């Protein structure tokens, strides 16, 4: 884990929240009111079960950002179990639930990386 300033959070970042669980950022917005402190509002999805959560930090607060190993997977198909992907180097297949894929499901076509 690496501590970063809240105002640097972007869509796709993974952070550890107060409950010790990992969340992926879906939307991030820095708000600078005329008076008072600037804040960073984020919409996040808990990676363990797909629950959406709203978070808010002062823009100068430090947040735990997870170091994520990113790999490219090829989309195979969708069925009752979920969305199936394959890692092209090892041919390892994973299944991801509909909650995790979310709105991105509309952009998945056969063979897309």
C-alpha cells in the first residue's frame, strides 16, 4: 500500500477504505467551494462483494492506494455464472460476476482485450 493525497484519486484506482477492505474507484470529483475546505467525492465499489459506496475526503488527506498487479485478459463469453476471461500467456481463465463488470458489460465483445 502507498499513501497518496486524496485529490489524486482517479477512476480505476484501488484504495483501502476505513473498514480495511479494497475498493475500486468508479468516479472521482474534486470540489472547491468558495468557502471552507476542498473535498474529494468518490463513488467506489467494494471488490469483495460489489457493493457501491460513496466516500469523501478532504483533498489534502492521505489515502491508502493499493499496488495492483494489472494483467490484460481476453473476453470469452457471458453465461449464468458470470463473465469469462482468459489470460493470453498462460491460458488461465477467470469468471467475474456481473456486479464487478458493471456498466462496462455493454462494451464487451468476443475477443476484446
